[in-house]
């Protein structure tokens, strides 16, 4: 404990780096998944091939990707962030597709029949209704990204993962335990922020626990489907 | 006015959903399209607001081919209600209703005010404004659906099986509500249903479709029941069309018997004398307000001391179901008669006071009288389906 307090500023720095390395790729993954998901729902034939590609990329071990990327991006943050972005994409893409497919058909039809254009329908009807499923996907992507960052420690860019390599070299268990605890704390904080964001963004769900459970089950299914497709 | 001119919809693969449909839907009326699934009624409806485009033929809305309009603009001017409501789950009731006004650029405040007015119009509590659709019952959701369709005050309303997903009691009240609204708003309504009862209840005109997208007959509900164009229509309407026709004949045409009504303050002897004079074996006892108490048989009165008040004589039977003379139909009167323990049914006024009593004989006389009047009034007879002549005037809808 006293070790943690005396090294507080270093730990804070590592925590910040871990958050940055983990969450920027999740955001990038979301930015890419949204148009990709929208197009895959619009043209159904796109979905299987795109899903296959993201699944194959998800299956490539992170360490292998680092080694390949070092030749191009060197020992920079990008070398860690690109693989994490790809993993996030692989989790978020099916979430976006599932979310958009969760828009009930009568709702979509009613929107068309009332004179919504394609774009307006997407922004004001379909994306808001997809939000719970997308956020459920974001929670999975964010938490796994936060823990995956530590692998980057093997090439010296690993956020809190540094505590593992350093602790191991010095045979100093406290450091490793502090690292694990901080990663869990960071993951919990991020998850809580996302849950709060969902509550703010989807006020209509606050009164309906059933719908929420349905949404997270859909997201879980999407992730399971992805994992099944990997094996 | 909506006009179908030889409209055909053929899907790739050869299925014909609508076959050479010609139909005129006059302004301010409810036109019901009814038929079995595969009859093409929903496809016909969806071609009006271009959710489906015809393979050949034209659909004119006030003389203008809908194919020449921008679909989104066209649709904003046509109200649309579907079976499952299709309400936006992420928007409150008031914002659901304000959808089209917001789309066509009303300000938020004005659109919301309009939405609140419409909630009042369709009978939704103002406190529901901030609720979300999933917090409402099925019937309430359909009311929101109707209010949303009416929000921008479109002249035309398309309703695709709007009340099919709710239970029969709620459905009946929604139908009544629609008729009440229509009496106020005079929209041109195209209403699709597979339920002939519903068609006959809400339609000013009913168009019957047959599988393969053929229109068989267009007529007012009375004439449909009186003169089905062919055996298909007759089968579709069902076996009791004669009884259902009575729904269109008012109970106030009945010549009601008042001779059998007796006050509970009368004596047994007085009542017997009255029964003998009226030639009846049972009397309807009423209180001082003329509210019905029940039937008393003369056979029982003969063994009762002559000065006993009727109030103290046990009733032979209750008065059974009553019918409203001023608002009910002959169907209700017949129903009350069939259910009555004495074969005579009690007609009452709005306060429940007895107006008179009817019997099978009196019902038959009223039906014959209406038939004779009907024959001279509608000598034109049933019109073939393809000729879109305007609807007859004065068609009662309830």
C-alpha cells in the first residue's frame, strides 16, 4: 500500500495512458462500425462478408499484430491502438447491425409512410432505437480494450501493463497486484460511465427493465455469434 | 376524391396482387376495403401513398396522378394508421403525435400544442402526454396512432387494419370513436379490414375483394346486405346477413304497445281488468318514474286478493334486456325480444323510462314497413363494382 502511495504520480500517469490507449481505439471502432453497419443493414448481402473479415482480424493475436505493425508505425502508440481499434470494430460492427435490426418493422414502415426521408429516418428514428444495443456492445469493447492494453507492455507501450513486466522483473508482487486492481477500477469506471450515458440517451427505457434486458441480450448474442464464427 | 383507374399490381414472379382495379372514393366518406388475405386490399391502400407503386394504371388524388408527386411530400399530406400502431418507442406520446407537424416545419411549441389538442380529441388523458408508448394499453396506443395520423390535418386518412390487434370490446369502442371523429372531421378515409362486421359498421361504402385482387362489389352496407352481387359476396358476408341488416333500421319505427304497462300502485283487480282489455296474459310493472320493474302474469293475479298493490305482488319474471327506442336499431330490439322471458321486449328512453313494449309481430310489421320504404327509395339497385358512381346520400353509419 505504502508503495502505491509513494508512486501515486507514476500510477496516475500509467492509468491515464491506459485509458487513452484503450478508449481512443474504441471510439475509432465505433466511427467505422456505424457507416459499415448502416450499409450492411441497407444492403443485406454486405453483412456476411464484412462480418467474416472483421472476425478473421479479431482472431489474429495482438502480439503478432504488434510485430507486423512495428515495421510501419515503429514504437509509437499507434502500434498498440491499431490492433485494439480492429478488435473494437469486430465487437461493435455486429452490435450496430443488431441494433438497427432491433427497430421494429412497423415503426420503420410508419416512418416511411409519414414522409421521413432515408437520412432523417436513420438519424431521428433508427439510430436512437439502436442506441441501447450499440451501447451494450460499447461496454464489451471498452472493458476488453482496457485489459488488452497491458499486452502492449511487451513492446514498452502498455499503460498499466508496465506494472506487470516491471513487477515480474523485480519479483515484486505488490506492483503486479496494484496493476490488476487499477485495471479493474478503470474498467468499472468506464463501464459505469457508459451505463449512465445510456440512461441519459435512452430515457424511454428507464421505465422498462424488460426492454433493457432484451437489448443487452441481443448484444451478448451478437458477441457470441462473433466468437462462434471465429472458431 | 381518390380514383383508381384500371390499376394492376403484378410482382416479379407473376403474382397479381391487384387486378384491374377501378374505384372512386368520394371526399368525406369512409370507404372500407374488405376481403380475405391475398385479396389485394392492403396493396391497394399502400399504392395511394406510394408505399407500393402500381405496375399499370393510375391513381388520382384530387385529379392528380400520385406517381407525379414526390413520395415523401405526398405522404406527409396523407394520414396513415397501421395495425401494430407503429408508434416510435423512443418518443413520448405528445412527440409521437407531433411527428408530421414537425416534419413539415411547424415550430416545436405549435406542434406540441396541436398534439395536446388531438389527445383531447381522441379521448386521451392529458397526463399521458409525457408517457412512452410501451406504458400505454393497446387501445390507447391505437388512439395515439389515430391522433398522429390526424396531426397535420390531412384530408385523406389511410387505415390498414387499425383495430385488429385489440380485444373485441376495445375494438368496438375504437370503432365508435372513429365514427364520432368522422362526423366531426369529414376526412376521406380508406379503411382496410378482413372483418366484414367491422366493414359494415364503419363504412359509408364497402368494397369487397376476392383472392387474386379482384374487386367484386362496391355498395353501401345496407345494400350489400340486401343485395349481394353474387354467391361469393353472400358467403363472405355470412349466414346471418338478414339479421345484421336490421342494424340499419331504427327502433323508433316500431309501433310500441303501451297497453301492457301498469303502475306498481295499481291494485291486482285493476291490473286484471287492464290485462283483459289489452288481451294479454302478462303485464309490465313500472314504478312512479316509469322505470321497469318486471313482468307479472295474470294467472298469478287471479288468486291474489283484489285490493293488493302490485308493488306487493311477486314478479313472475324480470324485465330482461331493454333497448333504447331513440338510438337503437331493430337488431337490438329483436335481440331484446329473443332474450325476453315473455317474448316481449321493453323499449326505454334515454333516462331508462319505459316507452312501450314490442313483440315479434310488431317487429315483423316494422321490418316489412322498412323494406317497402327501402324498395321505393333505392330502386336503382346494386351497382356493378367497376362503375364508380357517387355514394347515396344520408347513409347512417351507426
